[in-house]
């Protein structure tokens, strides 16, 4: 049997068929490049000089450690397959196997203290996790639901993380106190007459949106906002009919007799 000799210096593949190994033998230690049998993964043979060098990616950065710029991903597999993934998930909706509809809703309070809807986007596709984690609790104001739900399968082709947080180009609800943003979630109506029994729920984000690129989706966790969406007044109904404010305050405002101790 051949031998590399007794040395801690790495030996090449040609010098080290079987006898050389990384394990001590006869009081000696032999190291072998990683492309040899019984290899030492920390060293490699330079393909140009034939010298034994530190293995890239093990004891030094290698080609896999070079960052990929965003521009290189625009035509990547993860981007090009998104429409096919969305189509497949939409089929599940079309088959009636998704029990909920989800909207992003923006609305503004007008000078009559009524909310007017500004923008509404229905997420498609989307998967609502089980509402079993949302508890039905007794509070000082009555029974209320409390807990979180998770939305998955939100398409990156339809929306982005900023929009899922309510940030859109048209308006910034963070800066305008009269604008509110929320998620509206409604059970789908399966049969005639179901619609009247369904009360949409209001939710607000309780986590940052997560871009799960490997699974072609955005995910986000929501918490109940305690209260259904503010409904617009019926057409032809005077806004100052006592529906928004207590009747006494409404009449006092109509008659101009509302006084304040701060006025002089």
C-alpha cells in the first residue's frame, strides 16, 4: 500500500489513494483535499495551479455567497410561475372550497361624521385560517370576539406588503385621522337567503406582512377590530336624523343652542 508519509501537510489526490485520510494513523495525521475519497472538506485543489488551497464556502466565501441583485430575479422562476400558481389556487375558489371572502377597505369620515368608502380591493386568491382561535368572550360591553386569524396564499402579483398595511399612493391613512383602513372578512353565501344572516367582520393587522417567496405568497396575521363595518346611511335619509348622535344633541345643534363653558 502506498503512503503519503507522516505529515500534517495536505497531500494531493495522486499522492493519496487509499492510505491517506484525515484520521490519525500510526501517530501521524494525513489531510486529503475534498475531491478525494476520505476527503478533508476544508481544503481543495486549485483547478489552475494544482495547489492545495482553502475550500471556498467552507473556510472562505465562495461563489454561492455572492448576493443576487433584485434585477436578476425579475425573470426568475419564482416570478414567472406566479400566474400559474394563482390560477391553480383560483380553481379552489371556483369549486366553492374557500368559505370566506376578504377585502382591503379604506374609508373617510366626512364633515357630517359619516364614513364614505374610498377604495376596496378583494383578495383573490386567499386562504383564511380557522377562526377557532378567535374566542367569544364576555366583556363590560357584552359578548365580543377576541383573537387572531392568519391569511395565506395572498398573491404577490396582486398586492404588496405596503398595501397590506394600508399604505397606498392615493392617500395615507396614517397621516389623515379621518381615514381608516381595515380588513373585511365575510362568510360566503352558499344558498339563497344566507346573505341576510352574514355579518362581515372587521380585522386589523397584528403582524408585519411576510413575503413567503418559496410558497408564492404573502402571509399576515389579523386581530379582530370589534365591530362591523360602518354602513352608509340609506339614500334620501337626512344625516341629522339622530341616527349618529343622541337625539338631544342633534336637536340642540339644529337649534344652535349648544354652549360651551370655554366660549366667552
